[in-house]
C-alpha cells in the first residue's frame, strides 16, 4: 500500500474552494466575499452581512427589508421546542441546550438539499432558544421576540428585558458581524462534513455547535473572563500568567492556527470594547493582562508567533453590553450560524462526500 502523508490537525490542508471568505493569516486580513470584514462591521448590520454571505451581495433597501421581515416572521419557537427545553436540568450548559434546541427544529420536509428558507428560519430562532433558556434559569417569564426590533437589538431585548441602548446594539452587531464567517475553521468543517453526506441542515448545524463548544475553538471567551477574574490585580498578572506557562498550560484568548500576526477581528473589537469600557477597571486590567500575556508568550514560545485572538476582545465586548459569561459561546453560535449555513449551501451546490483516510498503526491478524 502506498504511504500517505499524514496531516495531523489537517494543518495547511485545503479541502474546499469557497467564495465566502479569505483568512490571510500571514498578513492578518479577513475578507467576506469582496469586502473587508472590518469595514462591514463598521458600516453595515447583521442582516446586511448575512445577505452578503447567503445571497452573494449586499442587499438593496428592498432586499434588506424582505430579509428582515423573513427573520422576524421566524423567530418564535414551536411549542414542542419550548416544552422540551423546559425539561432540561438547570446544570446542563447553555451550548448543550442550544444544540438540543436546534436539533428539535428538524422537520420532515427538511430533506436534501438545504434551502435558504430553512437557513433563515434557523438563524431567526437560535437567539430565541438562548434567551428562552436564560429566562428559565433566572426564573423569569421568557419574553416573546419584539418585531419592532432588528436581529441584534431583539436578541439583547430578549436577554435583558428592556429595549437596549443603541451603543450596545451597535457594539454587539460589530461582534456578530466579525464572527459570522471565518473560512474552514473546525465547526464550519464539521458542518460541511455532515452536509457532504447529504444529511439535512439541522444535522450539520448541531455538529457545528458541538465543535464550537470546545475551549480550543469557541469556548475561549468565558475562559478569558475567568482568567481576568482569577488574576484580579495588575500586580498579579505576570506571576499568574508565568505560572500557567511554567506548567505548560495555554493562555486563553491567545494564539491561532491560521493567524501568525494580530487577528484583525481582535484589532477591530479592541476599539469597540474600549469605546464602551473607557472607565471600566475590568477593561483596564484586561488590556494589561493582554500586554503581559504577549510579552510572556514571546518569551516562552519565541518561534510560535502567538498573538491576541478574537476571543480576548469578544469577551470584553460581550461583558460590556451586559451579557453573562454563560452565553458568550452561544452568542458566538448565534452569529456563526450565518457562515455555517452559507458553507452548507456552498457544499450542497458542488458536493462530494468528505472522506479522508487514516493510517492503520495496529497489529495485522496472523
Ligand atoms: C487556537 C489554538 C487551538 C491553535 O492551536 P494550534 O494551531 O494547533 O497550535 P498548536 O496547538 O500546534 O500550538 C503550537 C505551540 O504554541 C503553543 N501555544 C499555542 N497557543 C497557545 C496559548 N494560547 N498559550 C500558550 N501556548 C500556546 C502550544 O503549546 C505549542 O507549543 P509547543 O510547540 O512548544 O508544544 C491555540 O492557539 C490555543 O489553544 N489557544 C488558546 C485557546 C483560544 O484562545 N482559542 C480561541 C481561538 S480563536
């Protein structure tokens, strides 16, 4: 048998062609179709960028209104989903609840190939699942979606029970736009693998949610806030971080498989977070921890080019708009479902089952 080249972690392996995004890790650039993601985050909204990714272009005013209406019309959860969510014990984490809630949205008519109607319906309902669960945990009555509000504002409204401040909506919108899409990351790959078997959209997205949940992927932002809390003071930053690295542990919110320079999403979100948190001692401490972390990573891993990643400032933005740590990663899923579903549609349009190989290292029978 011919020897295969093993690519542990699929490092540098190209598995698809995509029109959706370019992640340039050497130069720290991120493009969604033919737009800089950074500019989209500053000048556009969640729905406009979702339209770009799903339909291939930024919407006209008429197209935007049509998409907003479709999203609004699909936000409410079916009764059987609410009833099932009610049964989940309180100590089950929010990502598992989201994965289960999404799974329950499967419908008999949702066969191959996936459609944009299914994609919009799912994207509209994911924020409602998160907000419904949070209300149940807090012992408050879950709020029905507010059709006067757009996607991001409605999400904040359902979570916090009041019409959100426009600055908070803007900041969260920027975060959600910057995390909608990011090339062939682990969760997107998981979604495409499932789609490649001609399984349904819901199965692809539940697989992606499972992948995103891991602390090496989307589970990092809540670990960032936990790290800052444990560090507590500026004086404690260096000894705390040094002790971690001495034990061979990883610093959360740093490093990336593709970016070998600053993550452009971190750069953009740092600005967003600092605008909201100018007088917040937490943010002052966080930026100090970032600087010490970068210094120590350069000392301990001099050849690895470890920089601040998106999760570090994602945590700062979500905290600044008043979200609880427990819903940081579910909020990431609420945005990334746009990219996952765009990839599923792209996979379906030009499908071949994804089926790599493994080298057998066991013993052959006699
Ligand atoms: C994102 C991440 C999983 C990428 O991993 P990767 O490309 O597979 O990198 P590797 O696991 O091969 O690590 C390469 C080296 O850098 C080190 N490294 C990578 N990220 C590190 C971090 N955050 N802290 C300390 N060391 C780190 C590894 O220990 C390894 O060192 P070694 O070769 O001396 O053993 C990794 O950087 C990480 O675990 N970061 C922390 C979690 C995080 O913030 N995730 C969010 C990503 S957006």
